[in-house]
């Protein structure tokens, strides 16, 4: 139950199922761990933000006795228009098939269908996030990993024993800080890149020093937080099956490839907290959508004699500044 002011709201079984699945998949689908989620009541609206020209500008002045202080100030500027889109997934199981499967000791396909719908919705959101923010061409700061012949805006790929990932990341973060005055506090590392970093000599040296000091070996995210000095590390191994509907074997590919994403991420205040981006969701009490904009619905369809499960996810994704993030592309060969 949710206790809310004078009344009590009782969660339905489907709302509980949505919440449980969302929590169980936090390590598998990470878009909402990277950008803060901002629930809104309107499906479309104007986005306003503090003018970046007013960030960190010193407007304090000396004042002589008996004089009036001069006013400083800050300005809002109109940002992009957000427009929340409904994405849906739907599946059904015939009543006869359901009965036979359960009689054979198999899980209830109605429950399995719920998980399938939720997985579809979250996978779709992950693909949209990766295609917008974890691929080349969006961020103002992008460096390329190379096997040799390093030039400006390039770094030696981290699977090379001669590479220096700690130095590379530090210089990359400094480049973003020089443009914004803010240092990225969040980073997304594909697991394949993390595996290469674990055998990199510069990382190993840092690991040995940390382990000697604390008498313990640090897990992946804690180690990367330590060596790169980034408070929030997200390690991801999300995959998508690109095989056709009639295929008998899956064709899996890594959603994030070998790119490493960095961003300064603020809170859930759209107007006053500088942030590389937000995920804006539609939360509506009557529709029953969660904070993440998800709602499930089930019914029995008499025409097809099937149990139907349909889910919707309502959201938009937007960046408030492409200078507050950056991409290190092809970090390993």
C-alpha cells in the first residue's frame, strides 16, 4: 500500500508486477541509471533552463557605505519542446494453450507474457537511448580510439599494453570541464571495455596500490570510480537480437558496442539543475502509469479466446546541453 495524505492507495497486482520487474532489470537496462527520470503530468510542454552564460559568473560587487547594491541576475532560456510518445507491446496466449502448458507443469504463460511485454518496453527505451546518446555525432567532445598513430582528438585503444586509460580519461574530462566548468560525474562502460581495462598495466598498477592500501580487491564499478575519479560508474552488457521473426537461432549484438559515454548529470529539477540529459516520463494517476511511465493491462478476449497482455511506456529523452557530455569511441579494438 501507498499511504498518501488523507487517503490510502492500494497497488494492483499489475502495478506490483511492473515495479518488481523494473527493479530486477536495473543492471540489464541502464538508460534510467544514466539520465535522471523526471515524471510530468503533461504529455507535451515547453522546456526551460538556466542560461549557460549565467553559470559560475561572479556577480558579487564591492559596495561603499550608504550606497545601493547593484543587482545581478540570471536568465531562463527556452529549451526544446518535449513531446512524450507512447510505445506499446502486446501479446496473447489462447486459453487452450495456457491450460495445456500449465497441466504439463510449465509456468503460467500469462505471467511469462507480462515479463515479455516489460522486456520489450525496456529494450526499446535502451535502444533509443543508445542510438541518441552513445553513438557518434551528438556530443560536442568526441575522441577516437586508434590502434596506432595517435593524433589530436585520439587515444591509444586500451587493450594495448602501452595505453594509458587513466591519463586519457583525465584529459577527456578536463576538455569537457574547460567548456562548461563542470566535470562529468557519470560514465557508462560496456563490459567488454571493462574486461580489457582489468588487464591494462596502468590500471593494474592502480589496483595494486589501492589493494595494498585497503587490503582488499575492489569490484569493477568501485575500481573504476577510484582510478578515474568519477562518482557514478555504470557497467553495461545490454544486447539486442537482430534475427528475423522466422529465425531459429538468435543473432545477438552489443547495444553499446565499444564506446564509453561520460556526462555531467544533475538531479530531477528540469529548470535549475544543469544536466546532460533527462528522461521525461508521463505519470498519470488515472492511467496508472508508474514513475517510469509504464502501465500494463490484461484482459480476456472472447473473440479469439485468448488472454491478452498489453503494455505501454510513455517517455521522451532530451539533452539540455551537448557540451555536458562526451564520447570516447572504439575504446578497444
